[in-house]
């Protein structure tokens, strides 16, 4: 988008005046005798972005204020200086309730938008866990009253007027600074490219660069913007009229494309197209279209400074006609184009490159820090994975213990005894219980068993039938025999 589109509705007050001027000013007449013809509804002109970060809010406030008849009349009768001083803002108390209600809603939406932006910025800076004081941070947005986020008051309109006026007055300056950075970066990239070449390639590259500069500077004479010669050339080539018949008033009416009685910035910049075509061609390698738009901006600024006497960023017919009678219009100085007027100084270029070096060092250090953080996170992740594996193995082991039975110890050879039958008489493998009727044990143990008191055996047997613990008698047993543990009902 060209610079002209940025500046068409440069501030809300200018846009408001333009909207008023779109309608013809009625001639004084007796309305009781003359019936006004019906006016056809005209489509509103497309709003052009002012370039401000609160552009949408600004334009919506303008649109709704323009719908109030009282406010429109006050605006028509208030001069630009009174508007800038805030006198018009006081008229907000007299607008209709419907408009005030809508303005309240617009302000609440704008406050919510700013709060969302603040929260998003806080998240990007890594402050998710930090409490955000939205009320304090809203203070930086001077175009609205942050202490009252719910209703649109006189102070809000006054702040909006002053902020928009101030911001738009500085907008050209910011655009020039942006272009200066663009030019310095282009030169920096060229120098860095030369460092990658050998001596022969560097020589050829330098020769090509100088050749392109010379070719770009070889163009027809550029007329001084806004001068008689420049306007006559448009009159002849664009309008197809005889330059001897040049008439400033007719010229103004021909190029006031929307018929509002003013040259706005877009209409003014359109007058310089023929001059810019002498210098720039998008098909030529040596011509930079970014530089062409900067040249257009410089031309428009120059004319505005010389012709716009009331500084409302519009050129009225009267202002234009006054300018055509000045000496500067008839005998202008030569116009210096961008190639004759470098955008930056050597000192600025040196500081710019030092800044780039510092930025690169900061980025490299940040990359090192991020790499260390990454390695530490990977190490912690490995530890977590190992702990997770150990925990999983432990869980699986516990699950196996729950689902599997414990294997009994192996059978002790040579110590078998007859199986006991009855309640709670189950014994591990390798052990044999005495039968309830005390059947004889194998022959090889009879000699030993005869030494056991039959009364104690019977008593032990009775206790086991009742499920009660008992202590076996402590008799000396032959080698290879072991005591029956307490609670068991068999002997080896």
C-alpha cells in the first residue's frame, strides 16, 4: 500500500470535516417557499487506515459522532484550533442517548482489547505466573481514560482528539526513520556480501554497483513539486490540455476527484506520479520501489508545508490559489531527489552497524543459554524416564506377586510320614502327618517312635483338631530328624 493511503483520513477531526464537505453547502433560502429535492443516499467513502494502533476505535467513534445532528452542527461551526484545544469535546454532553450508549460499548470493547494485548505480551515474556496490574498498564494508552473503563466521557473524546492529532503529526517523521533504517540495512547487506567474495569478484561487484547508481541518476529533469512547471506538465500530459491555457482554479477542480473542495493527501500525491515515473521504473534493476514511495512522501510533505496554511492536512481551493501567486510557484528552486540527498550520514551508518553487531552478540548469547537449558531439560527428562521405568517394573512385580502362588520348598528326602487327614492338617510337600487312628509309621522309624510318650502324641493330635497352637515335646531325635515347628502337625 502506498504512503498516500495511510494519510487520507489523517486524524478524526480531518475525517469529520471531509465527511461534512462531501455534502454540498446549502444556499440560504426561504424553505417555506422552496421545496428541497430529495437527495439520493450516497455511499460513504471507504475509510483508510491511519496507521495508528487504535485506528479502528478512532474511526468507529467518528462514525457514531457523525450520526448525531447536534454534534455535526457544532463541528461545522468550530474552527480547527478550537477543536485541537478540546472545546468540541464538551459538546459530547449534548449528543443523543443512543450515541452515548454506543460510545460506551465501543470504549469497553477497546479496553478489553488492550487488556488482551497486555496479557499476550506478558505470556510471551514468560510471566505467566506473575499477577498483572491491568489498571496500571492501561495508563500508557493516553487516548482513553483508563480510570473509567465503562463509559465514554468528555475526557475520553478530548484525549482521543489530542492523541490522534499528535500521533499523526509525528507519523511522517516515523516513516522517514523507518526508511533510513531500510537504506542502512541495504548498504550493510551489500558490504557483508562483498566480504564473502574474492578480490576479483569483489572488484566486479563494485563496478556493477557504481554502474547501477549512475544509470539510476540518469533521468529527465524533475520539476519542483507544486510548482507551475510541474502542474502544467500534468495539465498537458495527464489532462490533455494546452499548457498555454493553464488555469489554477480549473486545474484544482479537475483533480479534486471527490469534489469536496479540498486536496487531501491522496489527491495531492497523485499529482506527482508523472515526476516519479521519470526516476523510477519497476522493470529496472537499478530502481527501488521503496525509494519511489519515499520520494512521493517527500514531495507531498513539501507541498503541504508550503500550501496548507491552517495545518489541517488539507489544501483548500483558497489556499491553493494563494500559493499559485507566490514567487516559489513561478520560479522554484531545483528539486533534489533521493540519490542527491542521502538518507543517512556516515556516523549514523557506523552506529547502526555497531548496533547490529551488539544485537548479534546478544542473540548468540541467548542461543547458548537456550542450548544449556535444553541440555538440562533433556537430562532431567532422562532421569524422569528412568524413574518411570523403575516404577513401572515395581508395579509389574507387585502384580505378578498378586496373581502367582508362592512355590513350596522342595521335598526333604527320607523324612516322609503318612498324611494327616482332618481340619487344618495340610502340610508342605515332603512331610507326612500321623493318621487320626495313629497308624504305625514305617519300620525304620519304629524304634525311635517307641520312645515318644503316646499320651503326649494324643494330646497334640487333639489340639491340632481344634486348630489350637501347641508346642511339641522336646525329645531327643535321631540324627537327621528335625523338630516340628510350632503349629505343624507332623514330624519328619
